[in-house]
């Protein structure tokens, strides 16, 4: 582990297999343990959560990427061994915990996967190779996904007797629909780049050599739009699923009124 920088707004810092780089309005979060296929642990999740909390207010777009052949092979399997990961609860300890303690522990893990959808940010996952289980759910945590042509998504939790519990089930269902989400999760099958793009799981599929450039081009396009308009639009779209048609029309009117007044310099 590399010790974190003392200044949370430092241009670059690294902690527990994750690196954060700030470049003006763009933050780049990189999973940087390619020799372990970016396997995930609670320590990595704490680092991801901390980076999300410490982002400077100037950041508008966050790009999530990974070094190596795989985006993330999923959960570090050492968590399922009797020895576990030093300093972390083992599978058996989690199972034996009281209801509140177990709920609190899983909720703390979920924080690493949920901040990417904050209303003041747009997040992009650039995904190559394997994105399995926790890796799949981390990519699902982002607003948008650009994938390499060698990508292979899989939700393997059910085959292990578990459920996906890292905040991935709702975005997956919203993206591909209930029936397909159930089939993907219950079978644990692989989803490649062509299918991911066809069913709406990926916004764009590109050759692996072009992945970083394509993701950064998308980030630049998002940064070219006025921040307040993007924030209002994201909020409208995020809330659309819970509103009726008429309620959504009303929300559009209210949002546009705020934008018009802001542009005219007479907003609150």
C-alpha cells in the first residue's frame, strides 16, 4: 500500500490498490493492482469511498478505469477462506454477526459503489477484460460505460450461493430490464461487448487499444456542456422512473424555470 497524500486535493494519491488523479474538472480513479486482476477487498472499498468524499467541488466528471488485462476479477477470494484477509472480518464472522452489525457492515461496503451517481457528477467506467461480481457492480455504479471489445461481464454471486449486494441490482435492472437482469444474475453467464452494447449495458464498445481515448473523449464532451444544465438534466432523468408522465412534465417545467432564471441572472 502506498501511503495517501496528506492533502485530499493533491493532484495524485494512491491507497489500497486505487489511485486518484485530479485534472481540473476531471477526476480519474484507477484500479492499480493488475497483478491481482484488481481483485477487490474492504480496504479497496474504503479507499474508493474516501476518494469520493474528498473530491474537490470543482470536479464535474469522474472516469473510472483499471490497469492490466482485467477491469476487476471481483471479490478477493481470501475473504471466503477460514483465515480471511488480515484485519478484515471473515465470511464466517460476517455470517455470525448480529443483524444490525451485519447490515451496517454491508452498508459500509456499498458506499464505495454508490457515490458515483451523485447528482453533481457524471461518472464513466472504462471497462476491459473481466468485470466479474464486484467488478461488474462497480462498473454498474457509474452513470455511463465504455467497454473494450474483449470485455466479459458476469454476476457470479448466485453461483456461490449469495446475491449481488453491492448496489448493482437496481442499475442493472434499469439498464436491461427485469427479465434479462434476472437471467444474467441467476445463471452467472458471460456478457460480451457486442451484447452489452446491444442491450444497453454499455454506451459504447471500442477496440481495446482505443478504450482510454474513447472514454476521455466522452468525458471531454460532457465537460463541454454547462455544469448547471447537466446537473438539472441528470436529476430529471434519475427521477423519471419514479414519476408519472404528468409528474415528469411538471418536473421539466420547474427545472427549465430554474435554468431560465439562472441564465437571466435573476435566480435565487
